[in-house]
């Protein structure tokens, strides 16, 4: 049996596999383990001080989150999407989060809407945001998008956007959030979305969310195309 050696945020003991999963997940999402990197099980076992059993379980879960890709007879690699693949991913996100936003407008309680406003207040106070170097990158209940998806109360959308694809989306949100002026534009867009939700205007909330994610997609396209031209 695995040794429980820390507590999760809910206060429950966390297994070694769970902890190494979260550590590697965080390293990938934040770019500490670079996109396209080969995954060496012996090296990760050494770095994180775990045996191969818990490590392999963690790697399997990361594959399920689309953060690692395994090609037959080749080591697993950290995902590295092409521009075309990334655009397709954002098109999916745009459609699904727009729908989630429409549902959230209809289904969130006033207390849940108020909590969204508290989330944006916390984002505005973040040091990186104040300096214009990035947008607030905490996850789960501290994430504006996550809270809206949860508020949609649509279990299929929640599973897809908060579980299966969530960390892959976060990886690219973090990578491209530091573009000049984008953090403050994104924050203003969040406030307009929240105002539409508060007014219970589902059609407008859906449209604003799609525009918001579309703006992020265009920012990514612009940055990647410029990078390619510079090489």
C-alpha cells in the first residue's frame, strides 16, 4: 500500500502517487518541463524521490489529461501542439465555454454570481497583473472560467472542460498570458461577461465568452506566427 505523507486541500491524506501527479502536472502546465520534452521515468523517480509504481500511475493520469502523449515503442513526451492543432483546440473551447456561460447565466444562484465578483477582485490585486506581466493563474475555484463552467451545472461540459481538457487549456493560457496589454484586456472582458451573467442575459454572456476566447486564440496565432518568422 502506498504511504500517505501529506494532506490534500480537503484535509484528506494524499498518496505518494497523487502528490507526484500534482507536482509533475504543475511543472508541465507552468512550463518548467518544456513542451515536447521526453519523459524519463528513472530521472523523474530520482527528482521526486518516488518508486516506479506511483510514478507510472501519475504518468498514466497525465496522459488522460492530454498533457503527455505516448507513441508506441517511444517514451512519453510532453504535449506540444502545432499552430493548427492549437487553433482547433481553442475553437472547441470557444464553443463549449460559450455554451457553459449561457447555462451558468440561467442556473447560477445570486450567491454564486457574487463569488465570481470576489474572484475578479482577487485577480485585480495580484502582483503580476498589477505589473502587467501576466494574468492571475490560480486554478479551480480561484479561476474565473472554472467557476463559470461549474456554475453551468451541466455535468458533461464540466467533465470535459474542468477535468479532461482543463490543464491543457491552463498550460497554453499561462504560456501566452504575458503578451503586452493582454492581461488588462482579458480582465475587462471578464467583467463584461460577469455583468451579462448578473443581468441574466444568456445570449450576451455566450457571445462575450466566445469573443473573449477568440481574442485569446488570435493573440496566440499572432505570437506563434511572429516567432516562426523570426527563426
